[in-house]
C-alpha cells in the first residue's frame, strides 16, 4: 500500500446505501473514509479529519452542497482540499455554479461505476 | 341660390370639356390639358355639393361620423392596450412555466438517477466479485441487469439534454476560448471508460497555435462529449480514437477551426447515412451491438454546432470506422 492510498476521503452523502457502497469501494483502494450525512455536519467533519479529497453531494438535508462548498473554500485551514462534486444533479448551470465556487470536478453518479470513481479519485489525488 | 350656382358650374365646365374634346387634336400636351380640365370639373362639382350638404345639416352628420369614429378608435386603442398587457402577462407566465418545467425535469431526473445509481453500482460490484465469487450463469444475468440500468440512465440523460437544448436554443454565451484546453478536459472525463475498453484516445494538435475560438464553452463541451461518447461506445476493445484540431484556412471562407473525431469502430451502413442526424435515429448495426443510446446524441450535436454558426459532416465505412468533422467559425457573426 503506497502513501497515496492511505489518505482520507470525506464522503458527504445523505443516501445511506450509496454512501456505504462508495465507502466500501474506496476502502478497498486503501483510503481512510470519513462520512458526513448532511450539510450541517460536513464542514465540522472536514475540519476534524482534514481529508485529502472531499466527495460532495449537492442535494443534502439542511444546508445544500453549494453552501457547504462555499464554506469549505472560505475556511483557511481546508480551502485547498480538492472538492469533487458527486451528485445526480447535473444541469449546465449546476456545473457552472460548482466550478465558480471552486469545485475541481463534477461527477454525475449515475454516469459512473464505483471503479470509475476510484480511478477518478486516484487521478485527482495524483494531480495535487 | 346654391342649387342655381351648382347648375351653372355644371353647364360652364361641361361646355369647356366638350369643346376641348371636339375641337382640339389629341396630342400629348392636349391630353394633359384635358385631364387637368376634367380634374377641375370634378373638384368644382364636388365643392358646391359638399357645401350644400353641409348647410343642409351634413355638418352635424360629419361630426357624428367623425365623433363616432373617434370613440371607436379610442375603444380599439384601449382594447389593444388590454391585449398587449394580456400578452405580456401570458409571456411572463409561459417563461415561468418553462422555468418550472426545467426544474421539474431536473429534479425528476435526479430522483430517477439516484436509485438507478444504486442498482448500477450494486450490479457492477457483484459482477466484479467484490461481494464474493459469481458463477458464469450468474454473471450473464447480472450483465443484463447492469446493461438495463445503463439504458434507463442513458434515456434520462438524453431527456435532460433535450430539455437543455430546448430551454437554451437561443441562449448562447460566447466567449473566446482555448478549445484545446476544453477538449483536454472532456477527454479526461472519458479516461475510466477508455481504460475499461483499452482504447487509445489521442488528441493531435497542429504545430502552430490554434487561435482562441468564440464558443459557448458549456455547449461546445456537450458537442465533444456526444461525439467522443459515440466513438467510445461503438469502437471495439483495443481500438483507437483520434481527435484532431486544425485551423481551417481555406481561401475565400471565413476563418474557422476544424475538429475531427475519428474512431476505428463499427462504421455506419451506407444506406442509413443520410438519416444519421435525425432525432431518435439509430443505425441497424449500432442497435444490434449496444443497448445504450436513444438516437438523440447526433441530433443534439448538429443543433449545437449550427448554434455556433458551424457545420458538421462525417465520413464512414462500415466495419472500418467513422470520422466526424465539425467546423466552427473563429468569430461569431454579430446579430
């Protein structure tokens, strides 16, 4: 196991089943997994765990993903953590808004397999 | 008295006209004089008749006529203003409905995609043996389930793209853009899929720099996504996809950029080529080999390329491959 795969990935996802599948697949790659189930807790978990990458859903209970992204990018301690939007929304305006707020990528869940996700995470971390 | 005056007018002018008609030759000049005289006659006749009519109460009638016409005009004007206000309200309402429809389509797509993601991921994990060993029979059933989920996802995506196309057909936000950078971004997104099929996806650029091109970056990316998606879908494992970007410097044509997407895929049967850009059209060999796709991708490409003032065409040979070539002007024409 190389050092890259020991990094922590924060998954912000309210759907329990999707969250557990994604976590299981990324754990298989050797990443440490942190989870947040809503927008309110996402920032706190990010501050506590200092993840190497954040997978962020957009439609979340309470504070939505855009607000969470904005908060992350405003926080000096975690603003450099790459945030990949991982959502089933995906209108052009959603993608544009996420990019403007500082997301490095926008993945539409349904268009990817978990193998693709694992590869994307690896590709993205290798760019950091 | 007035009646007598009128009669005298009649008599004198009739005499003038008749005399001119009888005694004068019909040269051009004389014809002109005759016409003037006839005109004068008409005026002279009309004038006293009008005076008699007015003095006999016609003035009131005129006032009545013009008065009622004025009221009618005012009514028409008011009605017109009401109609304009109504039309403006209806336009606002339609825009609101359109916006709500797009919101509804987006949210419904989201609600559909979420359980579809769960189904797709689960099939994929079991197929991969992540949850324990599977038999060959089990795998073939799982593959069918996985393909079915892919097909529904593809329909939902096309549905979203069509809605986007409809809602944004006149909303292009042109920006001078480095299209090579945009293409690189799109290609990056395809890495997992090309790796899965062991496809070589290569971007060939010319030695000289490509100038910035005035495109709508989101829509240009959609064009490239659709073209590369088709190439990936319809190229067998271990095949090659080549993307070329070139300055289109043909004399007499406006400066443009030419982007090609060539694959070593299954090609398009000759007899079906002319229907390729039609909505919902899928060629017979494509429908036989892959269950994905609803026949909207190239229709969307053509619409978006034309929205950029460009053109799209292709060369294809069945069994050997297809090359799509889009040409987009460097600068958009100012409307």
